C-alpha cells in the first residue's frame, strides 16, 4: 500500500489545511479565495498566429493518412474534448459521441488508452505540465526548456507547454500518424522517430502556398526562407489558437472572485464552503484553476486497452510509467475543474459518464471502484476490442491492487450538502464556452474536409 501522507489527514494536517484553505472574512462577509484570473495570466495575443493555428488545428494534413485532425479529439463542439471515454483515433469516422471505429482495412487498430482531456485554460501560465501522467513539463535545466517524451530529440523554440503538447499526437500511430508503412509519416516514424515525423509534416504544410505565406507573415524572422521553417512554428501557432479559443475565466465563480458577490447562488456558495472544508476537495483542487498539478491515486476504474502494464499489458500504472517509481503507481495528475460540468466523460480513462458519478467516486472511492457499472463507459464498438475493454477491471487481483493504492478517505455528505457541492461545480462553467462555433474555420488550406 502506498504512503498515504499526502491525503490521509491526521487532525494536525486537517488543521494545517484549513489554515491554508480559503477562510471566512468578517470584513467582506465572503470567502477569501485565490486572486481572480486576469489577462496577465496569459501570453500577449498575436491574431495572425492564432488564425494560422486555428486552420492547422482543424486540418487533417497533420495526420499520416490525412483522415484526422487535432480537433477530431479536441473539438469546439464537444467542449474541447470528444465526448468519449477513450478516443477513436486514426481510422475512425465521425465527430464526438457519433464517432465510430472505422471500417475494413482502415479501421482503428486499438483504442487510444487515455481520455482526451479538455484544453480549457491550458495556455495560462498557471499550467506547467501536460498529459495525465505529467510526462511533459517545463524544465529550465533542459536545453529545450522542457522535459518531454522526445527527450533530446525535442526541438528548440517552443513557446509554452500547450504548444509543446501539440507536437506529440502527430507522432502516435494510434492517434494521428498511422501504422507501419502505410504513409510517409508512419514510415518516417519507424525509420527516423519523432524528428522524421515533424520533418515530413512540416514539408506537407509548407508545400501549400497559403500556409507558407501565413507562416512568413507570422514569423518575419524567417526572412521568407522556407528551409528555416520547422514544426515548432506549426506547434506554436496551434498553441496560440488553443490559448485564446479555449480560454474560460468568466464563470459565476470567476465573477464572484472579481467582487460580484451575487454571481453565485446561495446554494453554490454553500457548496463552495463544503468544497473547501468538509469534502476536502481543496486539498488537491486548489489555486486559480482548481488544481495543484500534483499526482494521486484516486482509484478510477481501469478500462480500455491500458498502457502496457499489469494484466495482459492492459493496465495503466499512471505516473509510474514516467518516473519509474512504484510509489507513483496509479497516480494521475489533478485536473483543473474549470468547465468541469461540460467536459465529460471524467477520469483519466473517462470511466465515469456523469459528473455526479465522478464526484461520488471521490467521496467513497473503494466502494465506487468495486461497484462500478461498466455500462456507463462511452466506447464505440469494435468486435475485436469490446471483449477486452473491462478485462483488468473485472480481474479481482488487479482491482484489489488499484483499491489498495487509493489515497482518499471516505467522506460522508448529506444529500443537501452533496447537492450544494454540485451546484458549486456547475458555477465553474464559463457560459461563453457553451457556444464555440466562432472558433471553427469554414475550410482549411489543404482542401481536405474539416475535422470529423
């Protein structure tokens, strides 16, 4: 069993947490919460760069078989995700929850093993790590400024973590690159690795005159020299687009932080107090965006194909895959809770299809794990994948190992307290995020159909 010092609170730790958590202010009559989000939390805008990034984000030119785009799994019409428990990557057809696993020889070979996380606010300076296991992070000691899965093959000049993240789905066979020798990207991936992928994709983009002209406009330091363009220019543009298109900091909670004490209902305000005290959510979901960017095992049921760990290679040991430390087994990064009500399914593998379900899991994780209803998993059917989706969860030894790692105590809330907590979580939704149609282009320079 893991060391539970991080979360299993003794009385002294509880006292300390309540001191550091928001406290009641007699002066304001309100909770002293983190400072509100402002423009200073984001990089300065570059409209031309954002427009280039928008087109690239929706253009299938960045996939090996030209059949999937970044937006296919992070679409504006699906709250910057895809609405599925586990993504249907290269070879799939359709958008969001209507996406299927493809047909014939072009059908997917496997499910993408982890849920496609939403990208709301990830362009903020607050976020220094990416991916569920944090395998990409700012690191000033590294020559590139980042620790990434590419190691020393990572490129120089990346603007931000969200831009760095955009460099990796294109290198994944299951996500965007394709398999074996079926296209120039997958061949480059096999023969040269990630730099080969980035080289081929950069050439694809710069061979399109409209894109090349836009790149030269956005990056005048290139002096019109096509040979100087590399994938960093593409990734930085995508990052700039994501930062602006998916900024979400005008929820009732945000307005409350800015001094509008009537922005949240009285029930939501009560829910906020429960969030900060009895429910202990604040212990991990702290700061401007309700995340401490740390890693915990909370016992989310393991579904899908896994990451090559444990039983038949179908388990997912989480952060241990990155650190090699068995103490990190089943630990995953604390997600931001902004827009949490619209960004399901929830969990590192999307195991829970309702917000109520994932919240109740956190309050009683062992019981929730052991009584998980697999029918709620949103997994488009494929005959050779369906029989394996719940192999790990249904294995008593694997499930017991996961349960023993859980770092959360059971917490009992009354139904009224739970309802108020839920109302607070809904108050974290920026209503402008409910209609993001304006962030979607009508066409892309490659002439390919838009992301589906």
